[in-house]
C-alpha cells in the first residue's frame, strides 16, 4: 500500500521475517485495527491463531476485529448500511433480527462480509485460470511462475514419474542427446476433474524455468471457426518466440473427438495442424525449448493420432489428492479464514476421494455456516473442526461419476495397457 504509515510498513516486514512471533503479529494487527483496516486485522489474528490455537489475546483481538455493526431496528439493513463506513470502529454489537419481519439473511451476509475476511478466496496466482473464457484473448503466456513441484502437496508418485519421464531428460541435454528424438514427445495428463492437472502443468513449467502458454481447446474452437489452423500455428509460433515455453493444451478431448467420427471439416483441419506442430517439435528443428503438455478428463475420447510416438506419447494419471496433498490443499484454503484449532488429521480422513476443487468448496461451505451462525446468534465465532466435518458429510466427492465411467474403459478397452495405472489404482481401492 503506497500511503501506508512507516510504522505499519516496518511491522509488516518484521512479521514477514518472524512469521511465528505471535505477540508481534498481534501488535501489528492492533495497529491495523486502529487504522480501521479490520479485515486485514482479522487475517493477521487468524494467522496468529494458527500458530497459537486458543491464545486468549489473539482470540480477543479476532472478536474485536470482526465486530459486527449494530443492526438498524427500523430501516432495512441494506439501506441503512449504504453509506456507513465499511469498517466499524465501535465495539462489537450483536446483529438483531428485525422485530417483526423475517431476518434479511442476504443483507446480513453482505454486511459481515466486510469484516470477516474474504469468503471467496482468490485462486492462487500459481494456478491462474484453467484456460481462456469468453472473449478473452485466444491464448495467454505467463512468465515463469513461482510454482514448483514442491508446492504440489503429496502425490509423490506423480512427482517421481514426472521427474523421470519428463523433467530429467528435458533439463539434461546430455540425456537428450543420448536418447535422441525419442524423448521429444509431450506428456498427456489425465484423471478426474479438479484433481490438479492444471496445477501440475504449471509446476512443471516452473521447474523448467519456462514460460507457460495455456490453450483451452474447447474455448478456442468456438472462437476460431474458419481460422483454426492458422491460430494453432500462431500458438506454436508464439511459444517458439518465447522459448523456453511450455504449451499446455487443456481439454485436449475437445479436439480429439475421434477424427473418423468428426464430420466437421474445420475440426479435422485443426487436428491435422496440431499433428504437424507436434511433429515439428519432435523433429527439433527450430523448436528447441518448446515443451508440450496436455490434459483431459476423458482420455478415451482423445484422437489416437495425437498419441502416436513422438507426439503426446506418454501419459500420467493424476488421481484425487492423497492424504498429504489434501492436507496441503486444506491448509491453503483455510489460510486466510478465521479458524480455531482445526483438527486437520480428522478432516483429511473424512475427505477421501475429494478433489482439490471439492476441498475448496468444503472450506467455503464451512465458512458460510460459521458466518450465518454468527449473524443469527449475534455472537461472533470462528470456524471449527465441526463446521468443516459437517461440510464434508454434506458434500459428495465429485470424482465418483468419473470413476464409474473410467472403470468400464479400464476394464474393457485397455488397449495396449494404456490404462494399467488406472486399473492398478482401482484394484488397490477396491473399486473394481
Ligand atoms: N497436490 C495438490 N497440492 C496443492 N493444491 C492442489 C493439489 N492438487 C490440486 N490442488 C488444487 O486443487 C484445485 C483444482 O486443481 P486443478 O484446477 O489443477 O485441477 P484440474 O485437474 O486441472 O481440473 P479440471 O479437470 O477441472 O481442469 C486447484 O485449486 C489446485 O491448486
Ligand atoms: Mg484443469
């Protein structure tokens, strides 16, 4: 913040240097609160509580920082609040339901959303968007990001396979020379939705110190009627100019649509152009430093021509996050929420088969429960293990339907052992 006071600025730096120093952080939070920046104070108090769960001073400060503004007895809450300062300076006062009419939930929620910290976290910068939507540019290049494989929680198998099958040869020119072109193909990530394919692709780019160019094929195909081959070519031209660069083809199945089944000429041309580009990369000439990763939830719909040797010839199954990964994801989504002494171990056990996206949703649901509860009773409370476990019970893992479909393919259409990894997993989990 440009106009921040020097004291706040130095305290912020001191806190960053000693993140575990709870009294220091609380001091910082007090100052923020005194400046009327109560949402930031809530965040700091929440972090302090993570370091020292149950700390009375931290808790007291949190409650003060979350202080709810008094409800207007007569006028509807929304209007009353329209010009009021977002940050109440007065001590917390309970929100009381209006005497006669029913309580205005939406208004109350909106009111407290200013002071209880973000209800909807921004996606980590690491992850950006899952591609391109609407009328955004057809593709985007991100500078080498800060995401590394170490940021991917758990999933040791995936990381080891990535290292052996992709990263080591890419990083090591000697190895590349030794094995020649056979290592030049791309890697296809597949698995249930929301389980980290995009995240992992970004981490791979981070490991290679490469730019990251995402192309969401289902989005761009619609926008490209008529000019698709040229656009595919432009994407790879951009990547060559920006090398080292990872080209990430998301939703590869949108193209795959099995060419024989596709009567759409335009689509066939796009696939052919993509094959040309992939072969260009395999041949090396002028393509040094361009790496191709692709992802799909439905690998069985991907055109087999795209999977021939030298193209996307290696696959990597990305499964629902294992226990350490779930813990990392939960920690991430709870990091700025007012929580108290959350038992992560219990929560991790209760969320088997949940995808990363499901876990984010779970944290949101629990926060909502605590928020509405606070508004209803007029006494602010933090998010507890019980809220989170309750949310876990309420939600069904979204990966279930995927596994039912994948099970059939793995059992009856496992051509050339394509889905051996998936079969092994299904056996291990007794899902066969
Ligand atoms: N192992 C992990 N460690 C940390 N965060 C993870 C991990 N796996 C997934 N996530 C998080 O889970 C969320 C969903 O992941 P992501 O978008 O990469 O899934 P996806 O497989 O690409 O989904 P889709 O099939 O919908 O495109 C993201 O917020 C991501 O950061
Ligand atoms: Mg994705």
